[in-house]
C-alpha cells in the first residue's frame, strides 16, 4: 500500500533505547544529544506520519495529517527538542504530496517550502538533518520553474554535507545519489549515483534500532539503482539488485512494478 501510493503521487524520487547507547554508536549527535526516551507522540513517528498520510489520501481530507501535525507542534512547545522539527518537516513532505494529488499546487508548494525553511533554520544540523533538507529541497524543485538553476548547487552542497558528516548513513548516501541521478549530464550529473546507491543499500536502515529516529532510504535506493542499471542497459546488474531488493523489501510495490521491465532481458 505504501509504495503504491508513493508511486502514484511522487514526481521526484527518497525501537527504542537510551540516548547514551545511541550516542556511543554515532546514531545520535548534535542536535539530538538531548533526546533520551522522548514522548509517545514520537514513538514510531515515521510510520505514524505515513499512516496519517494514507488515511488522509483515502478520505480526501487533510484531517489525519493536521491532527498529527498539531500533536508535534504542541510537543515542540513543551520540550523544544530539535528532533521534533525534523519530524514536523518530514510531515510537510507528505502534506505537500497530499495537496499535489488534489491539484492544489499553491498549497503543495507552501507546505514543502515550510518544511525546507524549518530545516534550513535548524542550528547544528547533523547528517540526518542535511539529508532530509536536501531531499525536501529536491522535491520542491518541481514548483520552482526557472529558479531551479539557482537552487541546484545548494541542494548538492547539503547532500554532500550529509555524507561528509556520516558516510555510513543510508539516507545521506541515497539523497546524494538521487541528486546526482536527476542532474543532467550536461551539468555534471550521473557520475556518482551508482557508487552512493550501492553504499546506501549496503548499510542497515539504522545503526541501532530506535523507534524515534528515521529509517527511510534503502528501499528507495534499491529502486533507483535498478532504474539506473536499466537506463544503462546493464540488465544482469539490474536483475541481481532487483532480486536483492525484493528479498529485503518483499512487499515493495515500486520494486514489483519494475519486474515486468526485466522479463526477457
């Protein structure tokens, strides 16, 4: 269900433990060092945001996303944790998709722009923050017309910072690869996508399982890598990574959609 809805809507392709243990692995760094056990609102928040998006999409009403957004806003007022800003911005990504589906381009752009603004204004950004910022900025390009050429370098720089801060982060590597994948060859694109996509799929979703922190990126990396090999007509590589992707994400609609394109190749 998740991948079906994303495939239909997106034009631009993306357990709990104590703070001290997570810090020791490098999973949590500035600005999340103050984050310990968190709040129930944040537990499983990535999936909760997606579920709210699905419910809102099916009903055609933004209410589910609005309700969760209000909870995050109230929690941020109480605690001021910067991690909450991350999830508020992540929610804006899905909110933008919701309005895009309803052909409300103006509101869709306003939603993603707000998410970008919050992430840009966040101080002491870590690899997760720069990865999300670059991802949101990349999604926002579809609304920017001629401004795209002025925004491209900033997006690449944010993706680069994410990888530089944490080379072992799958989201950082995926977003860097995605930016390169979508950059025309005439502007220097297409040279680094394969390397970073291979890196992204080789890494665990999280260094340590944590219900409060992001885990997206690997499934998207598999899809993009397969498409890259298909584009290059490297059919054996495409089929090899399709099989690996299906093993890792057996219910992935996006990967299943690629199956028919690999038959007979």
